C-alpha cells in the first residue's frame, strides 16, 4: 500500500472516531452540570480562534494579506445586520479585489 | 419536522460554492501530487475536514513522513473531539445512526446549528452537514477528474470569506460578559500561539478556555 493510502486511511479513522466519540459513547446521557456550563464557552472560544487562524494564519506564522480586507468588509456587513450570504459574498469580493489591487 | 433539516440546508447554502471550490482544489492538489483521485475522494468522504486534508497532503508532498502527515492532520482535527463531547446529547437513536450522523459535524454545520447556551439543533446540523458533504466530496471528484476547471478558490476571495463567516457566527454567540471574555481569550490564545505552535494547536489551546471555567467554580 502506498504511503498516501496509509495517511488517508489513518487520518480518516482518527477523524471518524473523534467526531463519533461523544454521540456514540456518551449517548444522550446528560453531562454533569459543571461540564455543560463549561461547554457553553466552547462556541465563542473556538469560533474566535477559527476567525484568527483563518484570517491571519500562515505556515506557523502570522500573515497579513488580502484576507484582512475581506474580514473588514465582512465586519461592515455584519454591523449592518446583513444576512449571512451577503456577509460571505461581500467578504469574498473584497478579498478578491484587494488581491488584484495590490 | 423535516423542515429543520431543510432549515439547516438553507442556512448553509451560501457556503456550498466555497465547499465545491475548495473540494475541487483539494482534488487538483491530490492529482498533481500523485495521491490519486480515488484516495482523494475517500479522504474527503471519511475525514471531511478541509484544513486537515490539505495539511496531510502538503506534508507528504514536501517529503514528510507518514507519521508527520498523520500527526499534522490529527492535531488539526482534535477540536472535533471537544465538539463531539459537547454536542453528544443532541444525537438520538441507535449507536450506528449516531455514528453516521456524527460524521456530519464540521466547523460550519456545528456553528450554524447553535441554539444558545452551547446547545445545537441536531436536524439543522445534519441538513447543513449533508449539503457541505455533497459539495465537498463532489468538488473533490470534480477536481481529481476534470482538473483545474473551477480556478483557485483564493483568487475568488473565498479564503477571506471563511473568517468573515466564522466572525458572523461568533457575533451571534456574544450574548453576555462570559461569552465575550471567552471569545477574546480564545482569539488571543490562538493569535499568540500561531507563530510557534504546529497548525491545529492554537485552536485546541483556545478551547482550553472551557477548562478554566470548570476550575473557577
């Protein structure tokens, strides 16, 4: 088996197991109160981290590029309470334009 | 009842072109690096997580070992273990059904199905996840078979659309002081670690904000 296939199958197996762990092993058993309170903070902390890594992340470095223009345009759209699709299109357009311009 | 599956599909629809485009880019990359089209499609269908897939293939392409490629991808996907435990309660039915449905957990489907206080609507997550799955795997096959027909997703600005999407979803989460502090803390942790830590670690470390909340009480 080629090394590519080994990687594909191993990464697939790990990821399937990660995603299934909660629903399959814990089932609908309620989490302890303290734990579910803690998990209330998972969405804000993880989403903020994803914003940062997607906006300025590079290969183990911080990169400021056209993506930031897209994010800025997205912030304007979010503040104007635009629907999600408008936020996405505006951010993509601004990023693409900034990339052409600079 | 089926309307909430449809609701999920509707909410995620704006992202379908991005899933198709990045999926195709992955298929093209896999084709040019000799991974092969079939392996690329299998990877998209089982791993179903863009960043990890690109990371694993890029490590191999750069001459890295199998262990290095797998480690990079596993680190990137470790956050799904936390998400999986957090949303476990929302899933129902037999273990097999929960196994399959849980595979539709991706950042975007999880984020878009939030109903407040960390809970999710399972049907919305599944509807959204299915749409992303079809476009992601379809895009990979398209890229692997047809080559570079859709163009570079970054040229279309889609790499700038993703952080904006996560920001829009984050904005709906900031309901009180606790969540705002968690967001600032999570974002700062990721930013500080970005230049030093391997890919994936900044995001997992950011979810450590939850542990701090556990300790507090």
